[in-house]
C-alpha cells in the first residue's frame, strides 16, 4: 500500500485518542486525510472509507462498505494475530490500539480508536493506516549492511582493525586477534595500538609513535602501504606487510582502518634463497644442460659454461651482452610464444640461433622469481639441446604422414571395390548380388508386417537382332539407355537392378500386382517411346516384355527366389503372347 504524505498525514501519525461522538465537520477532515482511513462499525465492518483508502485498495467506497476491514487489508477472513482490531475487541475497553504490521501492500503502522456514544459505548471505530515501508526498508538495509560487514571481517584471512584518532582500537577482526596472540578480539578494544603490537623495534629499541606510518594516515589522511614489525601478546615479534586508509565522516578524519598479513614465511624463504646461492652455483657450473638467469626485458644476468658451449660463445661476458629477443630468435613472431615475453611458468620448445647463425632447437624449463609486490625479478631456466631429437621427430612425422596418406588411398580403394562389388559397371545400377541382399530384407519385413510386395522382370524384345545389326557396342548403349529410362520411372523405395545381359529386375515394396502394373506400364511405354541412334546414324526403337509376380501369403515355403521365379515365368508368358506387353503371373 502506498500513500501520499502531507502535513495532515504527518500530524495524524502522532496517534488517535479516544473520542466521543465526532464534532460537526469531522467527515470533511476525515475525507481529506492523505493516509488511508476508514470508519468501522463495532463489529469492524466498513462504514466509510476516505479517498486515500479507496486508492490504496483499488475499490470504491460503495464496494468497500459492509466488508470486514481485515479482509480488505490483511487478505484474511478473520483478524490475524496481533491485529489492532483484535486487541481492541479483546480488551473490552474503549482504548486506542496501535501496532506495526506487514500487510499485503507493504509495512504499516495501524492505529485504531473507538468513537463513543453518550453512554460510553462504542458507536464506531476510526481505523488509520500509516505507510512505514520506506522506513522499514532503510532499517533492513542498515541491518543487512552491518551483517555483511561483520561477515567480511569475520571471514577475512588478513588481520583488520580500526583505530580512533588517539590510536585506540575501535574494532578488531578474529584474524587480527589470532595473529597478535589474543584469544578474543574484544581484548584489544579500547587498548592503544602503540602499547600492544607496536611498542618496540625488532632490535628492542623504543619505537616513537610518530615514526609509525599508520599515524601519518590518522593525522594527514595518507593512504599508506609498507612492511613493518608487529609484536604479539606474549612478546614475540613477526614481520608484516600492511596498508592503512583513513576513516572519514563529513570529510573529516575520525580514524583509520588497517589490514595486515604475516610475511614470516616469505622472509624465511628469501633468507633461504640467499643461503642457497652458493650451493646453486656449484650445480650451476657443472650441469650438462645450459642454465641461465635473465631479466624480463630479455638480457642474461648469468649463464653457466654449458650455456656458452651450446650457443657457441667464448665467454660469460660476451653472452651477457646479447639481446635475447633480437639476436637469439630467427623471426619476431617466434618471440610471442617465449616465456620471456609471456611471463608464464611452463616448459616450451622452440628454435634459437647460435652465435654463428646456425639453428638449434631447445627445450626450456623455466620459472619466474617475484618480489614482494608480485613483480618478476628475473627468470631462471634450464635449456636442453634437442636438435637431434627434433630432427628424429620431424622424420617420424614425415613417415607418419606418408603412412596416413597411404592408408587414405587404401581406404578409398576399398570403398571403390565395395561399390563395384555392389554395382553393375555398365549401367551403374545395383548388381544381382546386391539386389538379393536388399530384396531379402524387404521380403522379411513384408512377411512380418503383412505388407504387399511385388517383383518385375523385364528384358528387351529380340535383343539379339540389335547386336547383329548394330553391333555389341550399340547393344551395350541400348542396355544403358533402358536402365536410365526405367530408373526415371521408379520410386525412391524401389530397388532396380541389372539381372544379366539385357534382363532387369525391379523390387516394389508395399505394392501389390495391380499397383506394380501401373509402374510396369510407365516403364514399357517410356522405353518404347525412346529413339536409339546406331553408329551409322540410323534410328531404331526397343520394346520390353515385362512379367509381374507378387508375394503370396499362403505357402509356408514362400521366399524371395520363388517370387522372382514367378515373375520370370510371367515374362516368358509375355514373350509368348507376342512381346511388347506386360503379364501378371497366374498359377492357373
């Protein structure tokens, strides 16, 4: 629920006192209130509702009249727990009742007061709702923010504390208390930082308060970051890196917040690194592989004797003067993958140039050493000459490519042989063997699912005469032409094959003899209408005799070969009837 604010609305939030029958003009005041208001009957039914209440619930006063107040505002059929109306009803006294509630349209402070008649009985009830959603949202946001800040402080791995202008602790997170040797953060609250963790230098001398960089933050607002030495509760000290930032209120410094990390391990590691330098150089000088240290910019800091020998330089000083990126690479693009450019810690293989300009392939095992700020100090690595290995790998790669090429050729040949094994080389149709493989599957499916299936057998009439007159080459051309014309008349699911010589066979799935007859006629008429031209340019035509047989359901010994045989018999019957015709197998 939302409402517009006005001086009238703000004055009414002070509360409603118990009143007798309202004075004349009360209705005018009631109706101009900017906060939703209603006049209720003693049983809390709505008698009047001002414009703000009507706008808030989206109903007219006429639609509101007679309805229970809690039904409109709470969406319930009975007063919810804590409802001011319920309190007013339960008290049996003519007193004002107030409370804050969450309603359907937001948070409100509900105020109810009875209007008494001359006998002191409740005549009606004034019900006002004051929108406090914005205030609630601000309070909730403040609570959420406070919880989030506390969660961050509690979970942080770094020590974090706040100081007032005097240097006293005003808050301390658990990590800071733990690193400073206190059981609880509260132990440090109110204590002065100079007397707890900053009372002496590492050598035991007094530590002047003004020398601490944190106090520059408190007095000058300087954002600082430095390494220092903190002391624990038990008197032991440890090195830290810290940063401080001022706390401002109305642009004035009121304190500082400080975060710090214990860098004992890093300091120990740096000391160990220095101590190991001598041992490192013993190995450095006697390794068979090249060892080097270089800057990120591409200059050698140190190289071992094996490195000099690998690249053909006569002295350490000569190689330290080399520009790695310009003088040891063959092409600029090769520098892009080198770890001196990328800063990555990894193993890389690449080619480089020796002093005499000859090529050398190396394997680089390298890593970076960083300072406290995370910046690379230098790169240390070991180079191994893999030129011979690279040549062997290249030769192996060449042999592998040759084998793969030969394998691809064999696969192509195998695919071609498989295609030829299934295809008639003259017509491009399926051959007899492939036909029976496909026909067997279609026959099995037709029997299982009780579907029709037909076979057509056809050949050229008096084909020997064509060979005798025009020659066998022209006879082959005629066979090829018949195959092309017939293929153009069949369906995609049909299987057309060359059976042998000038004879063809056609499998028609899901087609009975009568349906097969239509396709056969298209083939017969199309072939008969095709003009062939002999080698001497003399035209001639070819006719077909076609036999049809369909799958029979009754014989138990029925198979695809029997269907083909019956179609062949029908073909010979067509020949006997005078050729250039179609016959359907008839057992009678």
